[in-house]
């Protein structure tokens, strides 16, 4: 795993073996058949790859095909500028934006581990489909 700043985005880029594990852990096949998670972009979006090797971003919540957006990976992940303030942590909105959460409200933000992030993404995507 490599993480750090690339322009205005904080990226978490996974190794090949981590991609497979993360894709299984988040259960991406339930939401985006044929896609694999490559990492995170600015904590709010997954970076994913489809079967034809196209690269996209998609919100972590809701994980839905209509929100896929074409994206370009940085040419060299070694050029990411690490930031020790964020290493190993993922920003999470306690009330996700799609449910009316406010990104500018400091009380709506907490920092979670990668393991906690998996649980939150699964739970909130399930909730999204339940109320939709």
C-alpha cells in the first residue's frame, strides 16, 4: 500500500494482492460486477478498475454504477507525498453525504482504521439500498 498526496487528492493505492483482498472484503461484486478496488481517492471515493482495465472513481457510499466517473491514475505512485497525519487512517462522515450529512461540519467527521472502513462501507451501502 502506498499513500500520500497527489496534487489536491490524498490517495491510498493498493498492491495487486491487496486489491483482491479489498475487493472481496468490501464485497464490491455485489454492487459493481466485474470491478476491482485499486484504492481510495480523497477518502470519499474508491478507485476501481473494470474488466477491460478502465479506471474509474465511485463514491464509497453509494457504491452504484451510475456514479462511476472515468479517472486517470498517477503515472508513478512513488511520487505520492506521504503525510504522517493521515497514514493508516480514513476520513469518514458519521452521516454520509448521500443521507444529508454535511462535509463542512467538523462533528460529522471521524478517522477510522481500514478495517472499520470496510464495516462502515458495507453497512451504509446496505442501508442505502434498504431505504432507496
